C-alpha cells in the first residue's frame, strides 16, 4: 500500500517535472529561478521537514529506580530534575512503602514532586527470576513509549543515581536529526567493563538517548528480543543487543559519564574531554568532589557555575606564568592546578589517575590515557577548588578558587612556598554562545592578568578565545 502510494507520487512528480521542463524551455528563459520541489515521498508521518530547534520539552526521561532506593536517591535526582520543564518519570518496581511518610520536613519542593510510575508488570513474567530486574529496566523504554506523549523527539534513559546536566544534553542532541535513528551515549571508563559488557554498549548509568524513530522500532521488537538475550547481565547490554539487531551503532558522546571508577574522579573532572558535560554517575560511590564537602553539597557547588555558563562547566584551559615559570590548568567551575615547573599542554590534557578500575580496583587499563598521581606532595600540583561564583553583567562570569590545604602539602621547597602563598585565584570569562558546541571544538586560551609580585596572595586569570595564531606552548 505504502509502496503504491510512493510510486504514484513519484510518477506524478516526474510527470510534473517534465511538463515544467517543457514549459521552461518553451519560454526560453534558461536562467529563471523557478523553484520546484517534489512532494516529500514519505509524508504522512514524522515531524515537519523544517523542525524547530530541539529544546528540553522534546526530551522524555525514563529513569530506572526502585521502591527501595527511591527515598534515598530523591535528593540526588532533585538536584537536576526541574519539575517545571523536565518531562518523564522515575520507573519503580512497586509503589514505595509509606508513600506519605517519605516526605520529610527538610525535603525540597522538587524532592516531593518528582514524578514516578510503577513499571508495567510484564517483566515479572520472564522465566529467570534473578534476571527480571534487568528486563524491567530494559522495558522502561517501552513503558515510556506507551504513554504516547506528544512532541517527544528523544527518549533519555538513566539510573536514579545519574545526575544529568540537561542544558548540555539538549545542546548535544540538537546536533542530531531526531527524525533519523540515533543511539547516543557512552561506554565504560574501565577496559575490564567494556570488554565484558561491550565497547558498543551505552552503559545505562551514564545514560543514553534514543531518537523517536529508533525507540519506535525498538519497542516493536523488544519483548521477543529480550527473550533471546535472557542470559545478558544488564538492561543496557540487552538494549544494545536489540538495537544491533535493528542495525544501528552507538554514537559516542564523551560528555556522558558512566564513571565506572573507584576512588576520586578528580583527575577526570580536571581534564574533561573537550565536550559539554552531560551526565555523572556513581557519585554516591566516588569520593566527594570537593574537599570538606559532602557529596550532595559538592554537586550543588558544581551546579552553581553550571547554571551561569552551562557550556563551559569543567572546560579546561592551560596557560603559563613565564616569569614565575608556572604551568596552570583551569577546569572552569571546579578546580585549578598550579605546577611550579613546565608541563606541556599535551601532558596536562591527560587526566591524573586519582581512581582505580570499577570491578577489580586496579590501576587500569582505562579507555583513555592517564598520568600517575605522584605520592610525594612535592611532585603534585598545588590545587585550588571553586569557592565563589558571580555573574558579571549578563554576558560574563567571575569565579574564584581557594587553595586546598586539606591534604598533604609540600613544605620543603621554595618553589612550592611561592605557589602556596597564592591563597585564591579569580577567573573571569565570557559566557559561551548557545551554539558553542555546534561548531568544531576548540580549547579556549587563558592568560595571567596580574604581575605576580613575590608572595602575592591573589592571582587573576582571564579565559578568552585564542587569538588567530596563538597556541598553548611553554
Ligand atoms: C520547545 O519548542 C517547541 C516548538 O517545537 C515550543 O512549542 C516549546 O514552547 C519549546 N519549549 C521550551 C521550553 O522552550
Ligand atoms: C578543610 O578542613 C580542614 C580541617 O577541618 C581545614 O584545615 C581546611 O582548611 C579545610 N579546607 C578547605 C578547602 O576549606
Ligand atoms: C612537612 O611535611 C612532612 C610530610 O609531608 C611532615 O612530616 C613534616 O612534619 C612537615 N614539616 C613541617 C615543618 O611542617
């Protein structure tokens, strides 16, 4: 039926074109710009040809949770879930116990109003009981799709311990044509995990996004497919297997973070890939991101600068103080490192290994390069952490970073003493344009703005676009 319609349309189109051609030659106007477009051969379904830019309303979140973890994790989820604009549900295995009592006096409005649903019970029919939770998680895409909500371009899957940076997620997804089939996400940081569960699998905790047409096709085959992959470990691996049967590969976006690492994510956050930060996972397992702060407080601290300049959060800039012979690496909105010796940009670009692998807690390998974090504090950089954030006008920001004295510090080196005398660093920058990440990625430059007298307590850095011939060289 569809083929017939298409052929008829094609024929009509051809016929009209020939007539038009004859008409044009007859008029003998070879340069007339007569615009003629064939009717879209696949009209009748799908969004209009010139779709509006993707925004947060076009995303539907299907977050995997459970009645057991619901109460504990709501605080984490409410950090990023905006009840006004975020669409979606937390899918639980059953009604949370004592629904009324779960609201404590200290809960924020967001925590109270996070929307949840109970997964449809089909998952309980699968034969192997120990594998049912994975089946339920995988079927969240089906439960979400079946709500048949209007204007959904992307289904975004995540766990209840995933923190999304929705503004950046929107800007990442807006780069893809949501009318085509896309599977966007990331795999594990630990090679052992990627080897076991697949380099082509988007790990569920880091989150992933399926465009509407892919979701539509996936839900049609899902239950049969899940049955074929009963022996698979996680829901993410099963989803990947089913998408592979459809024939769509994973498109990797390095701003998603599964965070299959143990210990402190510091090194990774301080040398983030040149891509917008989209998600963080396992934040309850990893060390708090800031010294002297709880995990939740740390996340709140990171979200503050993110709200001011979302595209810039964690973006790295490298500059040198040629007089004092210092190398400086800024991860905007989070941390600054000063090395009292020359370190190349190529080296500073590699994360310090402040973490171990997920499963075996070993020193690697990871799916990216790492640098050793020296045990001797005199071989480590001096670190600063975000302290204050302010907006300058409506287009700029000023962030300040405070010297960290919480760990062991190097106390027998004159070079270090000079750095440690700097108690706080202020950084000014312009907010990144809304289309910043739609262009080819390009690291911004930084420059030291003060003269840096002996034992100066403050330092001023400006982050700006690099000049035409400027490179970051010592
Ligand atoms: C998102 O775009 C749609 C048009 O496609 C518009 O109707 C809607 O108001 C926008 N939502 C937001 C939050 O900007
Ligand atoms: C963290 O706490 C310790 C001891 O409580 C204190 O000495 C240190 O200055 C604090 N660090 C920061 C960065 O506030
Ligand atoms: C210097 O640091 C070492 C360990 O990092 C410590 O044992 C020593 O007491 C410190 N000395 C001073 C003067 O603070």
